[in-house]
C-alpha cells in the first residue's frame, strides 16, 4: 500500500508540474478577449472590404489541418485538431472553436504558437493571431470541414449496416447525449470505414462486439501504427452501442490518468470510480501511455475486473501488442491478452487508392485518377498522411488557381513527402542483423542455428522485395548461397507473413528502417 501511495503522490506531483508548465505558456497577452472579438464581428457591416471577403478562412484552416496531419502528431494533438472549427475570421485574426474546456486549455498552452506560424506562412502575412473558445458540439460546423479518416459514401459498406441493424436491440428512451461519457466523434462510424485486407479482421471483430457487447471478445484489443484507423473503429463501436441504449465512456489513457490524479488530489476517488464503473462500455484509446504509471495501472486493473465481472464490454487500442508493452504489470498484460487481439497494418496500394477516391468524392474534390494514383504510390505509411497529402495538393491548386494535374501534384509531394530510396544491400543486411541482435558475419556465415537461419531468411525476403535483387545476387550477398536456398527462404517468410503477427510486425519495422537516411 505504501508503494502505491508513493507512486500516486509522484503522479500527482508530475501532474502539478505539467499544469505549472502549461500555465506559463498560456497566451493572455492580447488586449481583447475572443468573446468580445466575436461579438464585435457579428456587428461587422455588410460592406466589408474586398481584401477580407477574398480570404476563405475555412480553406486556410483545412491546409493547417493537412500540415499537422503530415507531421504525424500525437494522439491528443490529433484529437484536438480534428475537433476544431473556424468560428470567425477578421483582419488576420482567427477565432477557433473547440468542443470543451479541456481541449481549449490544451490548445492554448501547446498549439497556439505553432498554429500562428502555420497560418502566417499559408496566408503570406507577417503575423496572424488566433484565439480559442468553447463551441458546443451541436453547433454546426462549416460545410467544407474535412471529413474523418476512412470516411466513405453511405453505399460503400451496406453489408455492415444491415448485418448489425438486424440484431440491434431496441434503443433506450434516454437521450443519447446522456449515455455518452467523454466525447465521441459522430462521423466515425462503421458505414464510413473503408475496409481492405489490412483491416478486415479488426473491422469484423468490432462489428461482432456491437452485436453482443460483453459476451464475445472481451476485451477487444486493437493495435497498429499511427493513422491507420484504430480511433475510427473505437468511435464506431461507441456510436453504435449508444444507439442501442448502452452507456458508453470513451477516453484516452492520458485522460484516465489525468482524472485519477485529480481524484487522488481532491480526495474524490469514489466519484472517479463511479464515473468509470457505472457504465456499460469502456473504450480506452492509446493504452500504451499507461506504461510506467503504477497507480494508473493499479486502478485500471481493478476497473477492468469490475466491468468484466459484470459482463460489460471493454475495448483498448494501442500502437503495439500487449506482449511488447514495456514496464507494465504482468496481471494487466494478461487481461489485455484475455480477449481478442487484432492488428491493423499499412494498407496496400489498391486500398490507399480507394481511400483517396472516397475522400475526394466526399469533399467535392475533382481529382484526376492519375493524381490519386501518384499520391497512393508516394504515401505508403498511413491513412492520415494520405489525407494530408490529398488536402495539400488540393489546397495548393486552389490557392494558386491552377488545375489539379500530375505535374502540380508531383511538385507539391516533392516538398511535403519527398521520395525515399532504400539503403544499399550491405546496409540492409547490417540493419536486419542488428534488429535480431546479430552481426552481418552471422548472416553471411555458415552457422544454421534457428535464430540465425530465421534472420537470414528475413534478409533474403527484404533484399528481394525492397532492394529488388535477383536470387543469385541475394545468394552472393549472403555468403555465396545457392539460388534455390534463397528462393526457399523468401517463400518461407512470405508464408509466415500470412500466419504470424510477430513476423508481420518484424517486416514492417525493418522495412521502415531500410528507408532511413
């Protein structure tokens, strides 16, 4: 108990230090408030200057979103940005709405200076100012606000809607708003999720969870890299279960820790436990951020046990499988592995192209097929970067009054997503050896222990698929091996990729390393 109290006290102290740092960054230097500016703006006469009416603040804001997306932001920054909307613009001053005070405080302390720099650069002004205010979630956003990741037309996934609708319980008479704790994005639905080979298992598992919450796949643990759709699926589960009458709590792991620290500090742990346990469904995003936080892990363990024993559904997302979470209690790791684990990997070319076409159609962008193919070829890492690249190309064409064609797209992509080249074959062998804790001599030598043989076959596979070497050339680089041996090794890894999550993750991570400078 003393260890737990000491750990909790450390987390409280850390939270206090974070608040002090945030407070020092709070922008209260302006001679007016956002509220007064907005009130004054509503009285702006109809004969505003031509220079001001020529500015499309919503279009400029979309380009800011695109640039943040290309920088691969953290999950909290991503959620804050996605929830934003331009309320008003006048004479170089933006007023941006956020859905709650938590996001507002965070944006003021952490994002304001970055946003100002981006706005000034995009608008080619010496200075641009930005203020934030809370805008109710029900407030309609501008018609051209970017749609969420994986958004598709209503006809794209009819089977998903019909299969779940057939087994949907009668909705509760309680208003939907009172059945949600936290904030769900209403645009993140099953119907708006583009399904491909890279995410089909996760999508199917999520559908099954909403049919029988708490009965199958409990917990559901979805993991994968940044920008692949984990948060979209988590919100889709929450939105569907709210419709069926369930009380749903959605939060990030960071928010869970924040609430726990505040509860300990304010001696309000009973209220904290009531909030997180008197629900039907708990959805926790980015669970990897509880790593190393002992008090958070302790409370999450007991919260999970309480909900699981009561037949309530729990869903987690993470950037890695439970087995790879460092500094986490073994009993909690076992809980994560007790249901269903499913990953979302990088989409293939055809799926990337389908996602781009869907996004362009939804946002009214008339983009030629060859431009979409160019973007899909150049952006392979994740869907968030795909969306950001598409927005960047479109906004550049609009602002420069140029047609969207392959020449313009290539010019924009050269700046925001320069082409990368794979490292030399010798360097590929070095990086594979280092990944497995071996030396290049181990892979080129004659030893055939199981670990060396496996690493050697991985090197063969990558030299073939990434370096595009012939079988004899691969054999020469790996100690003069016969081409039939090389062919067998490549085929073996190709088969294991279809069966083993561990092998898939290994190839994904090594492939990223091969394109580093």
